[in-house]
């Protein structure tokens, strides 16, 4: 199953716009400046049969820190309105599930997102479980939004996306956080473009989540 904005290893054709035919190959884009070459460490690829039990406090504040080879991105997590999503994200982070995973998809036309969270780096991976949507009523996706990717209703898993410029999307993707630091890192990655020169595909920048950690404020 291929992922568009997809979670738990599923696909979403809704957002995967076609690329018009061209007479000659588009130029390849290049690694964004300031990014380090990723190491050789690999994701652990753990799998679970069911969504983890909720252990976070929905009334508490939580943060996530994404350490990448291009810099640090910090996120304020919305535990109150996306309790199961934040709980799953915190669980996976605590299991080092996201560590050494590549952000496999960059979209630069129509919507403006970097998609991460798949240990296979293909858009097909997930943690072995799925869980329901949350926080969709009136959902919008301005720059700085962090939301779950999916393959349809209630198919969330581990894949998520970071919005680097205001994007018009249907309210179908659970927003669960807001970037509080490192937008410059994200926008630098986006400026490198897509590897094959199209508007949607693998980023030219080899972007890896070296580690992801969550904390209660």
C-alpha cells in the first residue's frame, strides 16, 4: 500500500496529483545547505498488534523534539483534542520507533508538506496498528501544523506530515501539534525541492529523524 499522506502503511490518492508529461527530464534538485550526511543507523521497525493504552494526561501539556540531520524541530502537542494521537506518538517515540527514519515524501505543489514516520522510507510502513481520527471538526492546515497522514477514515498509524506553508486540505487529517521552533529547518529542506524535479516525491535532501522524543511540560 503506497502512502500519499498515509499512515500505518496505507495510501492516499486524494493528494497525489499527477505530474504533466514533459519533453525532457526535469533537473535534479540538490541537498539543502547546512544538512549533515545521515549516519548508517537503521530504524528498529518494531510492530505491535494493537494501539497502545492511553497513558498520557489529556489535561497536561506535551512537547516533541525532532532531531534531524538538518537541525532541530520542536512541536507543542495537543493532548486535549488529539489524545489518542498524541498518546500513540509519545509511545512510538519512547520505543525509539522514529529514530533513524527518513522523511520519504515532499510535496511542493498544491500542498506544502514533508511526510515522515515510515521506518521503511517507502510510504508503505507502519507500526502494525491503526487508530481513529480526532480533532477534525473545522480542521485547517496553516504553516506549522503537524498532522497525521492516512489512507482514509480511521487509518492512522505512524506516518505524519509537517506543513511548511499554508495548505488547503480537506479536514480529514488529524492535527495534533504545532511547530514552535525549527520552521527555518523545515523550510530549508523544502527549498531543496523534490529529488526528481517534480512537485511530489522523495525530497532531494536526504532528511533523517536522528531521534524523536516527547516530554510533559
